[in-house]
C-alpha cells in the first residue's frame, strides 16, 4: 500500500501552551486506515487537548495537522471543527454532548439532518426525508439503542449517554473517530460492549480510531498502537506489547500513576 493510501490522519510536532502549562509538547502521530490508536496517561497529561487540536476545537501554537483525502495529504491546521467534521473526522466527548430534551431518535435525526445540511428545509414534504428515517434506524441498530429509542436524553443511564454521544458522531459518516474516554464511568459489561462496538465499526465500516483512555487495561488488547502521554509529552508510542514491556520503567518514572 502506498503511503498516501495507507494513512488517514497525521499530526506533526504539535505544541499547545495554556499560560505556563505546556499542555501538548511536541506530539507527532500517524494513523492508518482501520487502525485503533489508544492514548493513555494520567489526568492532566494533555490527552483531551491533543484530541481538541486534531478536531479543530483548539488551535495549535506550533505544528501541523493533516488528513488524507483520496490519496492527497490536506493541511487542516487551524480549520474549524465544522469543516474538519465534513472531511470525515468525528469526535465524541468525555462528558456526553447530547440534547437532554430530545429523544434518542430525535438526537440522531438532528445529527443526520445537520450533516446533510437539511436542517433549514423543514418546509419540504416529509416523504422526502424517508432516507433520513432509514439512516436513523440503521444507527439505532448498529449502536443497539432499541431499548431507549423513544426515551429523552435526560432519562438515559450514563452508559446509554456515552453510546448515544458516539452514535451522534457516527451519524455524520466519519472515516475517523476521536473518542475521549468512551469507557469512563461504565460498568464492566458496558466497557466490554463499548470495546466490541469499536471493533465492529472498524471491521465493518473501516473506521479508524484514536481512543483516549485513563486505563491501560481497557485498551491494551483492542489497540493496534498505543501512546503514553505525561505532562504533554509522549513517553512511548509503539505496538501495545512493546509499550507494556516498557511499562515498568514508565510506571516507576510516574510513581505508578499510569499503569
Ligand atoms: N482550556 C484550558 N485552559 C487552561 N488550561 C487548560 C485548558 N485545557 C487544558 N488545560 C490544562 O492543560 C493540561 C492538560 O489537560 P488535558 O488535555 O485536559 O489533560 P487530560 O485530558 O490528559 O487529563 C492540564 O494542566 C490542564 O489543566
Ligand atoms: Mg481528558
């Protein structure tokens, strides 16, 4: 596979300062098609800021971000989150970003309508939205949200909210999903379900993932590549087995904080 076809996203020497805090310090990465890259590290390591830099929510002080489109590398540094979403980079949030006053179905429908730029066309015949309804059904099925489809966002359990948040990004047809702590606060069985969901989206839709996690155990098995961050810097970036070999050194260095 040629380089340009293989890769989907690249970051080169990213830096972000918040005042004196060097939140992201010289981070580079390359994500391949269908790859699951997990990023672990203690609180304050810079994981969320890195996802914000990749998705355009925060602008880097230095460094570049690229997506690969039809074999061409496109510089998206400093572009808006809205533009970056349309280039196929989806994003979920540590605190689920859903509408509490809408049902699960309506949340999903709204995400699809927004992505398709149909939101200002409600004066059209309802029948012209049939394919949107089919898409809503498909998303509900993929995310196993049948039990909660007519419930309001505010009535959902924490696990259902996390799942819906990812479903809303997925409804916008991403090639790449950036997930911020998708398993935090979930029960053990919900964690397994989330890992299986990520695997199936990769397998069936060829979605590539960057998954930010607190807990190395959750991601060790599912990841193709693993990055360990601490105080904004990359301590390790390799295949999981290699990183785990280094883990004793890393955890000694961090006083057991990460692993
Ligand atoms: N918007 C912000 N303004 C000021 N400081 C921030 C902001 N976002 C993050 N930080 C700081 O940057 C560092 C990295 O934070 P963050 O990326 O949230 O880490 P993580 O997600 O790994 O816990 C922390 O010291 C945090 O306090
Ligand atoms: Mg975070």
